[in-house]
């Protein structure tokens, strides 16, 4: 993957207890993205994702909508150098 990117994604809103992590993992697998997703103690969801710019931008757009349950208030993205994740997991 020539243009591999690493995104840190912070999602706020009503995003815990609504299947967000499981749906995000499914979307990541569908798009070929590696990394992880986890709930944070403040009620938000945190994702680290690696893939091509195109893959990641599609994933971020999905994150803005979420799985259909709950409500996404904001999505903040930081770009970092890749760390070469090999799969996508739920923590």
C-alpha cells in the first residue's frame, strides 16, 4: 500500500451501548482497514485505523453516520505515521 495512512479518530455523541464498535469493526473489515476501536471512559469511541487515504476517508464518512442507532455528535481525525497494524480488533 503506497499511500498508507494512520488516522486517530475520536467520535462523540450517544455512541456507546448502540453497537458502534461492532459496526465499525465490520465496516473496517469491509474496507480493508487495520487498527482497533474501543470505548473511552468519557462516553466517546476511539479508533486507530490504517489504510489508503481513500479507504480511510470512506471509513471516516461512515463514522460520521454511525451504525444507525445512537447519535454521532462529532468526529475528529488526526493523521500520524503508520504503525503497521495487521488486523482490526475491538478492545
